[in-house]
């Protein structure tokens, strides 16, 4: 017995389960005679009791403290819902398995696969959202959305209607899942805008309306892109652009590369761009029919009636060819007047080129590199010079005394008056632009609903697995901190 003033030992506060508690693991069930029967191995129970009896006071205290430390983590209180009884190992295991037990590795793998599927169906999902539009967006004409080699804005996955001129001479045909598809380039956009049109059969004619309605997609995103690129590049389509001759001369004088276009806008030229320079020569071409003037002497004699310096050029099957100096600013009336002088007052002696004579303006076209051009002088007196190279057009004629002689080359270069240049054209080989667009005719936003449904389902699965992964990581972090 302990005195009333003597304090209770510390282990009196340790919860000890009642031997009559039905949840106690070593509880004894009564037998038929009312005696309690040990449900566990009786030998083991006797051994444990014997070990406890052998403990002295301090040894018993230490055993109880060790048991309590094994049950409770540092700083953890007993669960009030379970009374004063500590958790068993089985209960602790059940509590640790609460929640979704999916492996974080599986969740991460599902998320990665799901992201790939979301990326693959994202464009179709965006286009499906266009179903909210009551009608397609009217873009007007191709020239309104494509200027100076660039589109005015982005048109990815838009439902549009557009007007343009298709290039039916370079049309491609490919077989799709639902039949044949025709692919055409819209001329106004160089090689940056194409249309795909469903065809009933492979041999359908190439007559298409100039108004197209459907879906705009980046051409590099469509499955047929590789074949389209190969086909159109093999066609070697050339685009001819008219440049302002005065702007070309001005750009050469200042060292700039941007030149004005005849139809408006600007174009930046590269040194290797091929230019066709069309020059109106100051001398006219004269054709004398060989039936009217059978011999060269007779032809030379009639040339004297023109009263201007002239020179013989060549003999052809039907005519004698001469050149006569008229000046750079010769009028149409002067050509008609000289023609009448050759034909006894008639404008045209006969439709047969062998009969009568004809005086015509003479032009020459030279193919040059932009980087090879140079300009001397300024204004109307300026001259453009370039390497004559492999050009076959004549160098022109100039008057020396009473004779007309060919214009000589200076160091292999030909100089032409800037005022005599009638046109400058650049030729560029068109290459299919991967950043361009393909207008998929007759594709409505509602036509891609299967992809939209798939996008929504995959998105839900990705979110669910992302939540599971987050929960698993937080649980693991909490376990590490404890």
C-alpha cells in the first residue's frame, strides 16, 4: 500500500488495455463451463507473464516506456476516437493505405502520353470551337490579306471564305480517305496559299470557282505536305514581278536593295536575283520583202529614201533586215510615215512579209543579276551598266558621222541610258512556303467533332492523374518530414 501523500508513479498514466476488452488481442473467450480459454498459445502467454514477474520496479518502468515509444511518434498524441488504446500494427497499415493507391510512375506515364495526344488534337479542338460562329469569316480577296510577301495576320484554324485566282496549270491530285483531292496554288499569294478541293473522280476537270470556303491550316501541318512540297517545287514555277525602273536606278545609286513595284508596294532584292531589263533602242528595225526587192543592192537603194543613217543587219528567208536611226523619242507617226515611203504611200503593201516594207520599233531584253548592276550619273542622263555575258540581244546602234555602228562593250560591260529602259522585271522561282496556309474547302467546324471529344476525354484523364501524382508526392514528403 502507498501512503496518501505519496505521488502516483509515472507509469500509472500509461494506457493499459483491460483484459476484458473484446478488442484486446490476448482476450480469453469463455468455454462451455464459463471458464476463460486463452485464444493465443497458452505457453507463450505464460512465458510473457513469467518475464513480467521477473522484472523489478525500474525494469518494469523501462519496458512500459519502450512500448509507448514504439507506438507513438515524437510529439504525437493518442487518438481520442480510440480512447486511451494505442494503434495496433494492423490498424496503422490500414490508415497508410487510405486514398488512391496508384503508383506515381504510372500517373506520370499517363500524363506524358496524354500530353502528346492533347497536342495532336489541339488544332482540331480549336477549329471545333468555331462552331459557335453563325457563318464563316469573309476575308475578301487574296491580295487583301497577302501583301509584300507576308500575310496581314494569323489565320490558323479559322473558318473563312476567300476569293482568289487558282493556278490550274500546276494542279496536283492526291487520293485521300474519302476520295480524290485537288490541290491548287492561289496566284496572288505566290506559293504561300493553296486550296484543297474534294473531287468526285481523279479525272475531274480543272475548272474551279474563284470563291472558296473552308478551314485555314498551316500547310506544314497537313499530312500531304511532303508530297505537295515535292510536286510544286518540281514544277519550277516562276513568278515575274514588274519593278519601277526609276526606283531601281535610285536604289543602285544609294546602295539600297528595296525597290518600288509598278503595282505598288516594295520588294527587297537579293544580289543573285535575275532581272530582265527591257530597253527601247534609238534605232528602228526595217524589214524589206525579198519578193519586192530580190537583191541586196535593190534593198540598199530603197533604204536611201528614208533620209536617215542606216545599216544592214542580216538576210532572212523572207526579208532583208536593216536598222535606221530615229532617236530615242521617235513617235508612232514617224514609223508610219517611213513605212509609207517604202510602200509608195501605202501603210501596208501586203499581208505577205515577202512583199513591201515595214518599219518597226526595236527593243532588246537583257538578263542580268541585280548585284551586277551599277549606275553612272543621275537623272535622265544616268546610265545603267552590266556584264553583257551570255546575252544574245544586240548591243544597240549609235550614229558616228553619217554611219550607224553597233554600240561597243567597255570591258565586257554594256551601258544603256536609264531613260531608254522601259521595264525591269524580276524572275523568282516559287518554292512552297511551309509557313503558308492551306484552305481546306468544304470542311465545317462540326466535321471534326470526334477529335474534339477525344481532346476533352484525354484532358480529363490527364487532370485526374496529375491530382493523383500530386497527392502521392505530398504524402511522401510528409512522411520524410515526420
